[in-house]
């Protein structure tokens, strides 16, 4: 990797950590789902920078589409209680 | 809370950087990897080496993954099949429905392309199958669950038939290897058409296995979503 791409790579790693932490500590569950979806978006870019397009495709569709839909359905079916 | 999250981010970032320094980036390959890289195209006829490993060298593992999806779909259908209460009954507004009608053919074509070109470009049966399954989820969310039940192609009964058929096709392609005198799921040794590497019709049994697992993943994931959204 040349220097510019490595800087972009480290920036996306920082974004990964930030979204992961906020998805854990946020109080609203719907907010957590959106942060997990963002985490998967940055993960797709990291996989592309590491030259794994196959994994990036699976991650994009499963992480951002399928699990978001499943978690949203699961939250809408449960009651809010701490 | 803010100081705690800042400290947590800093610690995790440090751990991530330290562990990423240890990754060997393609200088010294393991003997197995260098064998795949050197003779993968010659052995399998597929230029996408990831799919060559998935469906030829390690085809039995892929059969295991496909079985996992089958078991998950069967368990969801068994657990959530009682007392259907539809809460996406009528779908969204006409604007969203019209937009979805414009979008859906493109998503469908893209999913089919990812499945069919799995042996020559990044992609494959699982990825394309999940794209088609997400199209099915979008249609369910936008047009409502009753639309999905009324449609013949998307109905749950047809989906479960397609899922069983995908698994059967996978196993029969594997058994063709045994009947021709080779091992289970053998590719070019079983007499499948090799073709020129990089062309559309090449790679022996890899495109057929891609199509089978794509059908299976599509049907399985749409059954899972349908059971969760429909059952209460």
C-alpha cells in the first residue's frame, strides 16, 4: 500500500472503532442498529482496501441489508424495558 | 460517560494498531496457498481463485455451510409458523411502490450476474443469493406481506421447494464425481466441461454449484425473513 491509501485505511479503522463503541454504549436500540450498519459500511471499505472484494460483497449485503432488516423486525416485536 | 467512551476508543485503537502490525501482507505464502495460487487455474479452470477454493478444493465445507442455512431456515419456519399476524399489511406509499418498481429489475439482474459470473469475477453463489434475498425482503417491506403471499413466484411454499431443490442439485453434482470414479465433488476429473479459463462457459462444475447454492441461499434467507416478519 502506498502512503495515501494507508492514511485512508487508518482513518477508516478509527471510524470502525468509534462506530463499534457507540453501537455498544448508545441507549436507544434503533440507534445501535444504525451504528452497526455504519460499522459494516466502513468494514466493507476496509475489506476493499485489503483487496478482498468477495468478502466485501458478502459483508455489504449481509451486514448492511439483511441483519439491519432482521434486527429492526426483532426490535419492533419486543417491548421496551430496561 | 464521554470520558469513558473516549478512553475505550483510545484503548481499542491501540490494540487494533498493534495487532494489525502483525499481519503478514502476502510476502511469504504458506505452502498450501502458494499451491493454490500457482496451479489453481490449471486445476479448476476458474480464474476467481476464491471460488475455486470454495467450490472445488474445499467443496465439502461449502456443502456444510449450505446445510447450516437449510437448518436455520427449517428451524425458523418451525418456530415462527403459528398465529400469523401481518403487520406490514398494505405496504408503503405509492411513491415508494413506484420507485421500487423501477429499481427491482436492476437489483434482480445484478444478483443474477453475480451468481453467473462467480467463477470469473468477484462474487459467487452466496453473495448473489443474498442480493436476491434482499430484493425479496425489499419487495416484502414495500408492497406488504399479502402481496408476497398472493404472488406465485415469491410465495413461501415455492420458496421452500426451491431451497430443497438447490440442496439436492448440489449433492447430485457431488455424486456425479463418485459415479465417474473420482472423489465426492470432484470437478474436472469427473468430466465436467473445462472451457477456456476466463470465458463464460468454463470452470467445470463451479458455475453449476454457484447456481445451486445461489438458489438455496435466496430461498433460505427469504424464508427466514418471511417467518420472522409474518409470525407473531
